[in-house]
C-alpha cells in the first residue's frame, strides 16, 4: 500500500510565486494534482489552492509552525469573485463616452 503524501511545506511554483501551507496529493479527473491548504493569517482567510504538478519547481517540507509564519509573510490571497457592477461604479467616469463621440455606450 502506498502512503499518501502530506506535509507542511513551502511550494515554489514556476513564474516565481511561492505559497505555504499543508501540502497533499489529490487526483482530479484522473490527473495528479497538488493541494495546498493555506492557513488563516492576519490578512487572509484560510483557503485551498490546487495546482498541476508540472507547475511546481520545488516543495520544501518544514514544520507546521514555520509554514504558518511563511503563509503570513507571503501574503498570498484566495481568488476573489469579480463583480462588474462594483467595477463600473468605481470607474464610471473613465468608462463613459465623451459627449459627441460617434460610439454609443449602452452596455450598462
């Protein structure tokens, strides 16, 4: 029987990004993936990120305490839902056409 991989670690991803948390393997749609459960920090809620194994440069196992400290220092955030209405309200003046423009703006 093969032992399931699970450890606290700093994961280095191609593209120079790093993420720290509890790392385990997960199979999705028949493919091997790596699951990173990032703990709650002072500036971010706990969240999970699942990455393809080919996106990983290195996995650096460490203690839970050290991974939690790094998670706070790296300040990686979960993906947030994007709300077009909120964006439009904040950027209304820049998005509105100049009076007399031939193009009309009726999307909103």
